[in-house]
C-alpha cells in the first residue's frame, strides 16, 4: 500500500520493503527466523486477509497490523484469536505511525521472558471469585517468597481492597488512566503491598467512565514484564478487555457455587469460553461446597459442561475472621489446604525466578485506535 509507505518514509528506518498483493503473500513463508518483519495487512477483503495472517501466525519475529478492520466485536475477537494485536479501523496516518512504532518496540523484546498470567472469572456475582483470587495469589507469594501481582479488573464493584483492608491513595483506575506512561518509579507509587503480595484494587463505586480496551491490555503488558506471576480478577461481564485477558491467560479459573442459579450461568459462561477457544485452559473451582448438596459432582459437571478441578468447602467463619483482620487466609483448615493446592498447581512445581531487570520500557500489546473507541461510546 503506497499510502503506508508515504506515512513511514523519513520517520521509520527499514532495511527493506515488500509490496505484496494477496496472491504474492506466500512469499512471507520465506522469512528466516532472524528476519523481523512488520506486516500491515489491508482487511478490505477480510477473507483473503485472514488467510495471510494464518501464514505468519505464531511467528514471534512477525508483528501484524490489521488495517480497515475491527469495527465490530466479532471482528476484534477473530483478530485476537489469530494473534493480531494492533487494529486500525480506517486509514489514519498518525495511528499507522503509532502502530508501527509499537510493533518495532515489541519485536525488540521477542526474547524476553514474560510472567505467567492467571484469570479468575465468577460464574455470577457473589460466587467468591475475588476471595479465591486474593487468597490463592497470597498463597503463591508465601510459597515462592517472591512478589506476585493481583489486579482487580472489576473496576466498579470489586471488593479486593475491602478483603485486605487496603486504603492506598491509588487504585486500578489510576493505573488504567496512566497506562501509556507506566514505568517502574511511577508504578511503585501506584501499587499497594501486603508483604510480597502487590495489589491494585478497584476504583470508586461511582466510577462510570468508559475505559478503552487497550488500556487494560497495555497495563497487562507492563505487569507481565515486572512480575513472574500476575493474577487478574475479572467481573465476568464478557467485555472486550476480558476476552483479551482470557486469550492471554495461562490458566482460567472459573469460580462457581453449587446452587442452581450459579450452575446455569456457569453453563452459559462455558459456552462463551468455548467460543473464545480457551476452554482447554479452564479449571472449574466449585466454591462453598457443603456435605449435603442438591447435586452430585457428575450432575454439576453435566450442567456446566466442564470438569470440576477443585472443591472448596464452605468456611464462612474462617473467611470472616480473615476479613476482620485484613489478612489472607492461611493455616491448616480444609479451605486453607485447598487454597494452597490451587497455588501449588499454578506454580506447577517450578520455583519462579525474580525479575532481575525492573527498568523496562512499556510496550502496548493490543491496540484499537481511538476512532473505533469513539464510535462505540
């Protein structure tokens, strides 16, 4: 596309330029492992463009930018699943330049080891996903004695700060607002600490401003470069930023209770997760299990259409005691033992290594141009 060349000439240094039409795209297969490439694809013909994307999918030395696409939720999901992390709905010189600059920075970090990302999703509000995420991540830090990060992406109704009695001056909202300016010294002023557990809790209850999706993903991109393990508590409302988080997660823990309402909502969530092609990463956590239950375990798995991995006993007094003290649950109780088991499985028997270089440049991982965000608001 000659228009793209005009935008980049004199602004971005390049060793070579390939002008390829759809029929010439197989030439991309000749790229060597040491040859880094920024691929700008015109999605005016979406079917043929996606075929080009499939040729380079999974190649870390290729950064793909989709032009003239992403105007609908369905298109965005398809692009995310294909590995595209930069989308420009229509030709805009400034957005193309920004996307290429981000892609170039991303390619310089293809050898960097990123932290593991885990997502906690409630079947429905009140299932205890935040409580599980908080206590499990705290258990990880006890086992490793290294910092881990806990993010509350339920920015309006999250209770993480309440569980740990965190009264810091900053919240996840502040981090999202400053996502494009994050660096270690600024981050140190944002995050709250409970020993090695680093936390960014939710914002004020009356916060109603629409947060662009790319701010969540840029925050995640920064986080996994600073911490060996990052846990995200999601609201489960099927927002675009949740989809991107789930696609990036190493494991997804779907937290459900054994009551009829939660089980049927969990069934709908499992369909959503299959549509995202992430069902193989899902582990069901059945919370507040009582000795006498209306449904057997096989009944529950039949309803949810996913296997149950963990059974957490109902232990309201233990949790109430921990909340009163503002501490994470630990000890030898049946619930604490199951929390430790989940943490151990997240570590998968490995000893995570401390991030040695904390001074890192921020790189945006997935971007949707402001033009699209404006149309959605």
